[in-house]
């Protein structure tokens, strides 16, 4: 029986490449993003290239009823979800006194509330079928609180902690959950956040295709947490051993 993966934030970057990872292994897809036009084009391309079934759900995932809308559409089409990939996300960078509160609240809604609700809804079916895999796209920022990026890194820290705790609860259920922590990746993400010309995104930047491949391997291997890239592993390790004041100064320098 063909399995189905639901992936959020699919029309560019890591999410786009993850679609190809699943599709190349003959997994049907449910693509969830905001732009219906981009989703329709992506659906056509994936179905033609891989001969799989692709369904789309177009919705603003920062809205409070986003999960209910997704679940309603899944129930109407009678799609059991075997893989859940929580990838959608964005950033708001700057001094906290001057950043846009509405954007930060939307970020919390998407990175924390939406992911928590969608995971809870879909987890029940996975437990009943004794099979399922959940992939959360976290960040090296999950480990390193960063001045001028505090809400983003706080939400990613939540996502990492959420994954670790839930992984312990899911032992021996047939369901696994994995958090992957990439660093700077060549996507539209930094440009939208206004940090594409910073030091962080000019050195040691990874290609989304590689990040997606490593993420897929970690998911299928049942890993609980995976930091992607040697540089990023060293970065996280340094954050554990260097003085916090120095880490704060370096983190700020990287995104100025």
C-alpha cells in the first residue's frame, strides 16, 4: 500500500526538496502552503516526474483555524497520513523593541501552536495504525539564543524540546519523531528576513537539496535529533563551552 506524507511549506527551499525526497521513493504527497498557484504547478510537476498522487491544501498557516481546516480536508478525502513534515516557517530579525509584534505573534502561532496542534491531531491515527514518522525542521538556533533573533530562536528551542520529550513518549509505539537542526541554508528564507547579506549567509551556507537528503535519512533512520553539517555541529558545541557573553556577541555579529 502506498504511503502518504503531509509536508508544510513546500513551494521553495528545504520543503520543496523534501517533496522530491519522498516522491522519489514513491510516497504520495499532501502539499500544504499558502500560494495555490505555486501548489498547482508543484503538483503537476511532481505527478508527471514521479507518477505519484499529489493533493494540495492552500491556506495561511498563521491563522488560528489552520489545523482544523487541514484536518477537515484530509477527512473529506479520507487520507491517512504516514509521514508528517513540519517545515513551514519564517523569521523576524532586529532589536526586540523595534521588530513587528504582529509578525512575531504569527511566528509563534506557526512554529509553536500550529505544529503542536497538527502533530496532536495526526498522531492519534499513527498510533492506531502502529506506524508513523514525524519530522520537525528545527535549527542550530534551537541551541543558541541569539540577540536580534530572539523570538525565532525561542520558537525553535521549543520545537527541539517538544521533539525530544515526545520521542520518549513514543518509544515502542511504532511511531518516531525527529528534529533536524540545519544552519544557514540557501533558500528564500534569509532574503524575506532581510539577512541574506549578513555573515551568517555568506559563509558555510548549505544547499537545500543536501539538507533535505540528510533530513530524510535521519527521519527514516529513526533518529531523534540530527544537527546537519560539520560546521553547524562545531557551532553548537562551541555554544556549550564558550562564555555566554562571547556567544551573544558572535551571534549578533553574524546577523548584522
